[in-house]
C-alpha cells in the first residue's frame, strides 16, 4: 500500500482526488485542508507521497513544503494552475524539493478531473520511488542567495566558433527543472555550441522557465517558440505543447516548433528531436545528454547518435530523481559515459573545447 496525503482547500477537490486513488485499490489516504494540517499530517501519518495544492488559506503550499522538507522530507507532487503565476510558484516548489507537478484542470473540477487522472496517478506512483533533493526553507534561502550572486557576477558571454561546429541535445522529464538549474548555469561564457533542451512541460510553463534560466545562466536562454537559426552559445528550451525539431532554412540549421506528433507519448518529444538531429547534423559533432525522467523517451534516437559516432551522457542513478530515461539509454548500450549531474557541465565543456 502507498500512503498518500492529499492536501487541498477545496472539499470537492479532496473528495474527487480521494476517490480517484481509492479506485486504484493500493492507496491508503488521508486529507488536509491547508498547509498547517499538511505539516501535522506529514508528522503523524508519515505518508509515502503528498499531493500539495499551492494556493490555500492559513498556510500556502510553498510554505508548507519548506516545513515538510525541513522536518520530514517526503516525495511531493504539486497540483498547480496552468497560469504563468502558477508556473513560477511551481518552479519555486521544485527548488524546495518537490518531485513533480500536475496542472490543475480549469473550469468545474467535477467535470474535468478525469483529464488529469492518468497523469496524476502515474506521477504519484513514480514519486513514491523518487529520490528527495529538498533541503527545506534554509536550503532554499541559500540557493536563492547563491543564484543572486551568480547573476551579479556573471561575465559577458564571449562566444567562440560557429553553430555548425557542434551541438548539445538534452532530454529530461521528472525532476528536470531542478536538475537543469544545477547544470546549465555551469556552462561558461565562451561555450561554443548551441544547446537544445527537450523538457517535458505544459505550454504555459516553458516561457517562464526559459526566462528563469536566462537569469541564472551566463549563456542566453530562450524558448524556441518560433523558427530560430541556431547560434553558438545559446540554450533553446523546447516550447510546451509542441515538439522541437531541427530543420534547414536558407541553408542555416534552424530549430522549429511543430504541433505535437501524436505517435509519441511525451512532449516536447526527445525522440523526435533526436531523429531530426540525426537527419540534419553530423553525429560525430553531437553530444546527447539524457537526464532524470520516467519512461524511455529519446533512448532509441540517442543510442543511434552514439552508434553513428556521437557522444552521449546518461545521468547516473545516484543523482537522478527518477532513473527511468537514463536507465533506458544505458540498457540499449547508448551511453558513452554515465556520470552524476554535477559532472555533466564539465564533461560538456571538455568535449566542446576539443
């Protein structure tokens, strides 16, 4: 049995979520109406997983999360709105140690709860097996202080080389935003290659995420929402609700946002991006990086990149929040190296400077 704590200020939402999980027959459930009750239930009930609303009276979800992570860390799945404000709050929650998030459906909950059923159940089950990275309120304050110092001290990017010399492709899902924040800011100001990031994320979240990363990184970070010719030393975040692929326009390698291809399960699709890289790039000048996430998205394409002379990185189990996507790449023989996330940026810089 999985012990689940459902936290939401809406009685209707609590009731519907409870029934959704009771139908699975392997959940033991308790409820909390606000952050204060959530902190107390985490102490008393000792759940395996918590679903946590963000906007609640008396104590909001972010404050509750910081206290939960400081007192008794537990995998948490945030239930947030699909607004830009909801996205920003979700990224703050992920920094505090939340494992994942589910976008709360709009309109009348009773009529739309089924639209998130499979996603929510899948993410809660995955979270029950996930590694916890939270360090509580003190940890968040320290991270924010470090981030401000990085931004204040960041040099002007001096790019070397041209876009055709090489390319980095990153695939990532569950646990990705926090992991990318640990890796991408470490890339130096003269990093010579474009970096394409396919992070599974809803449409309204990718632009705020790109803006956030742009504030943390020395390199320029943009959401690839329209055709963009690749530039060296630029990080492109795939637009949510679309698939990011490479093409050529006027002879230049260009990143494109295309409507979601329904043949693929996850979006932006890492597999589709990898296939387009194979079509338009010399694999010997490609580095493909598979980071934390559930499922197998991109494993086949990245394995093919390695077979054709490219280099690949799989995040090791010791740091992956969910060791699904990297494990699939390793099982296929598609990983050139398997390393923890704190070593990824150094490896990229070493390969790009040769």
